[in-house]
C-alpha cells in the first residue's frame, strides 16, 4: 500500500494494536488521541487514510469526519467503533465522507482487506 495512515482513537491500546497490524503496509503511521490533535496534525502531514474512533471525548468521530471532509476531502475515512450504529447515524457519517465501518475488535485480515478494498475502489482520489 505504501502510503500514510492516521489512527485516531482515545484508547492507546487500540491505536497501538492497529499500528502494529498496519506497520508493514504503510510507509507512515500517525497517531492521535483526539480529534483536535488529528486536525492539527493534518495541517502539517500528508495523510491518505484515517481510521477514526466514533466515541471520543471533546470531539467525536462525527464532528471529526465532517471537518476532515471540509478541509481535506481527498482523505479516505473509516469509522472504528465498539457500538452499534443506527442507520440514521450511518447516513450522517456517509454524508461526512466516511467510506466504511469497522467494529471492534477488528482482526488484521479484516482491517487490511477493508483498506485495500477502499483503495481499489477509489484509486485516483
């Protein structure tokens, strides 16, 4: 894959787990523990894909996805959550540019297949 990915999750264990799963497939892995930190990093770093936790303090995944779409519309976004998401909320997230959803716990195979699928569907983005 050889691109940059950002993992945004308030749980350090999840960030580290996803980073470990992705380290051989990405040139650069960035980590943010909250939405504001992620947005600040995007001002200085080129990112191709973001994995965003839905439930975080201060700024949740809904708000972060909306702001990323507005400021960085070419970034692929995936929501990662341990909760059930209603169809209305899925529709909101899709309107904010989210391309997919992963449910915790996520296996390495599921994570990599999801990212590869998105990149193959949208290669010119």
